[in-house]
C-alpha cells in the first residue's frame, strides 16, 4: 500500500489535487456530480500505483530510446516510449522526455473508462491531457514562461479537432532544457506526444556556444539525470533582436517539420517576449492577450 500519496479537493470544490513525490497532478471533470465522483475515485485509485510502477523500470526509462529496441512493461512506460521513438534515430532522447504527459494520459483514460463525462483534463505540472465529448470545447492559454502564470495568448480546442494533449517546456521550467526558449507550448494528438515534442523543440531554440548563455552539466545538478553530462541551460543574458530571431527560427523550422510529419498540430515558441506561432491559422486561432490581463485562463 502506498502511504505517500496525498489527495485533496482544492478550495473551489471542483478540482482534485494529487501529489506523490515528483508527480503533482490537478484533475477537473465536468458532467453529472455522481459521474464526477466516480471519475475522481478511479483517478485516485490509479494514481497511488503510478510512482512505484515507474520506479520499477526507471533504469530502463533513463536510457536513450531506440527506434526498434525493447519495450518497457508498464502501461505508462509504453506510452512514454511510443512518444519518443519517432525522434530516436535523429537525436538523443530518453522516454523520460514524455513522462509527465504519459502520466496525465493514463489518469485521464482511467477516468473516462469509469465515468461518463462531458469534459475533463488532467494537468501534470503543465503537461495536460484533455477529454472532450461532442460539441464540447476548452479554451487554453499559452504561457510566456513555465515558471510563472503569465499568458501571451489563448486558443480554443473543440471536439472536432484531433488535439488532446498540451505541453510546455523551456529552460525556466521544472525540467532541464538544452535550449534557451522561455517557453515552447505544443498541441498534439496526445499529451505524451506533446510532452516529447515540447522537449525537442525547446532544445532547438538555441544559440550554441553563445557567451551569455550559462550552461552546466546535468549530472552536476542532478547526479541521476537521464541527460548525464550534457550541458543544460541555467542562465540567459541579454540578447540582441537578431539573436532572438535566430534562436526562434531554429526552433520554428523544427516545429514546422514535426507538424508536417503529423507529430504535432501546432506550436507557440516564446523568447524574451518574441513569439513564433506554428499551425495556429484557420480554426485553431491564437488570440493575443494584452499586458494588462495576463492571468491564467480557466478551462
């Protein structure tokens, strides 16, 4: 029995907060009260198993992914591997790049299997899995930086669109980044796919060797990091407009390529207040937010 996990309803009485070690999740479901209660019960029951399940395969999940290598055993670990495998032949990436999104997906799928809900989301540290019934929609916000709640735009996702996952990465976030993006937000078909892609695109927003970018070996900050001795960004000094543009252009080219291959649906890249949006034309419009009103948008 897992006695570590903590669960509580937040003061608004609608959202469930669950925390176990590094896993910190907020869940909200919409529908009949009886169905929401069943969904939350199912989420809690599944949640208490997750950390131990992942830890049982942690050594494997910290290894570089292989395009045709062995598969892990657990359901969440398999989601992680499926999300990172498309990148394995091109770059260094481990299944851990998709862990938060895969956890969010697993909890959401458990809820949907247990109860009839009109809408639901599971937010695992900013990586979000969505459920939408026909005619339903969510309004989601794009953050300027993962470490503070300040939005630069919103977009609406409805049932007819294939997007069911949102993830944000950047050097200011809770995970290490090889790049200098303040935030890269990805919209994809699943949360694990979005999580992996956000990591990859955020790494690509970079100015390699720039003297005003401070980097440290990941292993010096976290000895058990899956990144080993790779240099991760710890500070970004003043940049010229041209340098900001160059870094964003590198990330945008990769995001366009991923969109073309179907790995993502849209992306928003932010660096020092400059934003590049990929795939947000048409029905998936990006609505800007004035500097006077940048509080988080609630679903």
